[in-house]
């Protein structure tokens, strides 16, 4: 039985979508199984009047963190309003352009992926304005069973982690919408999740046999999504996380690292399903663009057994041990460090806990979340 995404089952909400003007928050990952963009589907079948773009833009051609302005979509001729940068929440003027807010974007199953908050912040806006929200569900490429990593302390809330979610939370975007509606107390929000068909929580992404247009420029494959849930923490350091290479989030390094030495140190920590191989690369963008770097390639040799967060922390522990005078933490402001926002705690940066003890300290919080999410699950 083929897996169908929510947009492939759009007829199940035909009556609702035919009842008013539609606004759509989407990007290139919003596709039917037959590769038709969600924007085109809704434009052809209903009264689509406005498009909204989160990080990376409506066509995926904008780099991470880059701001952009309102524009016109060349395919539909509709206005595209940015919901990123200074304006992350629907304004009154934007709310006037539609009656029903629709969402269709592929997330990657990691707490720091900003598409989550593009959805939930605008669920709040729609709740205040009395406008229904329709979420077309998509698979979680990391699966729906495993819960891993740290659970965010609200003191470190930011746009790369707003709520007390685990790093790897095991929800589809539709299940997340159901959970966050409860978490934020949006009782008056009319939320409709159009569920997947044929997907199971333990299903490997390739088993779903769905197209994978990169949801962001540095997440080109399912494998990069699995690596990202761990190695994204290197965005909080002065190491390259592989942006500007053919293997983002799988190449980690810098000009001042000895590749053989780092790989040996990381390998000695023996993380199940994760291996580290010496590697040399030259990024064409981001950290050390144009400079030869040495480091490792992260190999997730057994994706079913691997804990990518544990693997990334083992690697960072090794860098910290070998290069204490070279490793630096990226500061967003004098009081806010990116590593704290990504990990959801400052225990690691301040040296109170190393990787294994940090994950152990969050075991009970992960267990609580596993129980908390139960009422909002849609799939077995």
C-alpha cells in the first residue's frame, strides 16, 4: 500500500477548503506523490489568495538565516509574504488576505528546525483571529518511535527551540500541531490535520517511497536529516558543520584539527551505530569558505540503532578534550550562546556535564514527554 501525504488526500477536506479564501504556508517540499506542488493543487481546485514563506523561501532558493522581502510567485501570480526574519507571525494585513490558513512543509524531526515554529506561532495568530488551520501531514523522516537528546529548558527558548521538546521527538508535523495546540492552550483554535495514509511509526523513510525535495538547502537526503539531528549542535561552535560541501552535517572539521587524531578520539568513545572516519574538505560557503579543513565524516552505519545526538556529543567531547584552546562557542548576544539554544541547556557549555552525563540527566524528561505525547499520536 503506497504512503500518501496529507495533500494527496485533499478531497477529505474538500467541503472546508471550498468554503473560503485560502492562505498557504509552504515551500518546495510541499508536493503530492506525483510531484505537483501543493500551491498548484490548491490554486487549481480552490480559491487560493495568498502564499507565505518561512526560512529558505517559497522555492527553497534562500540560504539559512537570510531575510527576504514580499514578492510575487511566478507560477501562480499570487503574493508571497515572508514569515521569517523580523516578521515571523501573521500581521493583521496578512490575516485579511485569507479565511483559512493551510500548512504543508516537510520537517526533519529535530527540535531546532524552524518550520515547527513557523507553524505554531501562526496557529496562535489564527486562534486570536478566529481562523481555521489545516495541516497537511507528512512523514517524520527520523521515524515516529525514538525520542532522543535533551529536553529544552524554557530559559533557553528561541526560534531554534521554543518549547520543552526532546531533540528528536518522534512526531509528524500534524501530530506536533495537535501537541502544540494543547501545550499552548489554544482551545478555541479550529485545527484540522489531514493525516497520512499507509505510514507506520517504525517505517524507514525509503519504505514510504515518497519524493524528497530538500526541505532546506543543506538537507538534501534522508541521511543528512538523520545526521542533522545530532551534528546541528556544531552550529554553536567555530567548526564547520559541512555547509558548503556535498555532505552537510556529515563533514565536521576546521583548519586547526588533526583529522586522524580526532577520528581516533571519537571512535574510542564507541557510540553504537555511529562511526568516525578521518576526512579533509574545503567548504565553498559558511565557516572557512575556501579554506582546507580537516576533521571527520560521520557515518551512521546502523540508522535503526544509532543515536545521532549521542554521536555528535561524543565528537564534540573529543574536540573539547583535544583542542580546549581552539574550540570557541558562538555567541548570539553577550548573554546568549548558540550551543545553549541548540542543546536547550547551558550545562554542557559550562562544563557541568559531558555528552553521556548530559543525556543521562535528561532521561526522565524524555520519558515524561513520551507519555505526554500519547494522546496526540495519529499512527501506530
